[in-house]
């Protein structure tokens, strides 16, 4: 393997382009790397040896369904020339994509040919393709917390906008509105329960117009369900989380291992109702959120019966844990160790 001393460049994929709604996780990770490296999103062509020799590492996120033969060749040239290939293993399988032999082979290729596999939950190591051989490459890096964008916001305006009173028990679903999140289950469960002084707020950008229509139809005759299906700014989203009592994650079993929504909620001092995914298993012993294996409805009822005070206490515990264990300094130390 060829060594080169001036490796001051990182390639981070996906890299935020102008006018794109890149997620906050990506921005936070890039900001950490930019403290020591020049960060770009472009892989150089094989003839540009100088660019390759200045590269320390390539971070690959959510690449499993986009990896083609040309990119594999490029990555192997980088690796031969001493560049670290770091695959961030976010999900068992890409969300909302029909399973195919090609994608499964891509994931196996990434597991075999990366130099490091980053995991955001320790339990997820068992799902690494050909785990017996490849899990030795796994390095746990905590999912970085989300800083607040609205410390001085008056949340009374948000309550007024959505018609939510101080006494209402508010369940909230936020983030991108996609089929894998199984939002229909959250809606139907809430409707079955018919809880007094309770509301469900669903907010975020829809996957597509057809899915948005499906969600709207399910809620059309229920005044206790509030829809705001559009892109919400970080500041306004933080305000919505602030007025919530419990954040719902009614995900389908299958592809998910981790949840940025869970970390976002904990960062804002809110508890969640989460399925038995890897990240939830890692944190379950701390008892500051509700984990369900079978009945989502039972978990929703338990949270409602616990009331606002207990849920606030659980949210405060979650925030303390996340700020201690998922803070910027800890994430940076783990990345520095990988990039040595």
C-alpha cells in the first residue's frame, strides 16, 4: 500500500449540494471533519493520482442502491493507493426499496472491501453482511446529538397555530413522511384509542403526492389529528418538539436499525415510543423511553397514562444521557481514531 504524508482531504458521500434539503446528521458530521480536513463530495478519476494521494478517507452513507461497477473500480483504486474506505452501516437494507440480488451483493461488497464499517448502534454489528468475517472491521461511533435551534422561542404561538391547548396530551410524528415509517399504523392506533384531551400532530415533507393523499384520506374526518405536510425549518421543528409530550416512531419491522428522529427527540428532552430496533435495544436499559416488540397501542396507552410529568422526567433523563454520550467531542474522538 502506497503511503503519502499530506493526506488532508476527505470525500464525504452524500455531500450537501446547493438548494438540496440535506439532512442535519450529514451537516454535523461534515462540520467535525472540516476542522482538520478539506471535505468534498467528488471522487477523482483514476488519472488524477495527485488528488487521490491527498485523500485520507472516503465516507460512504446510504450508497447501497447507487453503487455501480464504475464506482467500485474507483473505490478500489483509492484503497490500493492508501485511502481508507469507510462504510457507514445505517440500515439493514435501504428504506422503501424492493429487495434485489444486486443491492444485497452491493452491501456484501461494501462489507468486504471497506477498511472500516461505522455502526451507530452496537447491536447492529450482527447484521453486517457476512458478519463472522466482516464485523471485526466494525467501529461504534455514537450518532451525534442535535443542537437546539430555538432556545428563545415562544411556543405559545405554535400551540395557537395548531389549535393545541396546554392540557392536550400531544403525540407527534415528525421527519420525512415515508412508507417505511408506517405512519398509517400511528394514525389508526390513535383513532382506535379515542383518548380524552389528546391530539396527534404529523409534520414533515411527504415521500410523494400519492403517499401524502393516502395520509390525508386516513385523517380527513378526525379533528384530533393535525397534518402539516411540508418542509419545516429546523427552528420551527424544534418548537413543535418542545410542545410535544411523546414522539412516535411506528416503524415497520425490517430495514431500520437506527433512528435520527429518536436522537433528535432525546436531544430536545423528549421521550419516544420506538420499535425494537438496534438503537432502541442499545438504550433500553436506561428506561427513558418506551420500546415495543408487539403492541404499539399498549406503549401509546402507557405513555398517556403516565401523564405529562412522568414523560417530561423521562425526556430530561434522555437528554442528559445523549449530551453525555453522543456529544460532539466524543464523536470527534471516535472519528479521529478511525482516521489515524
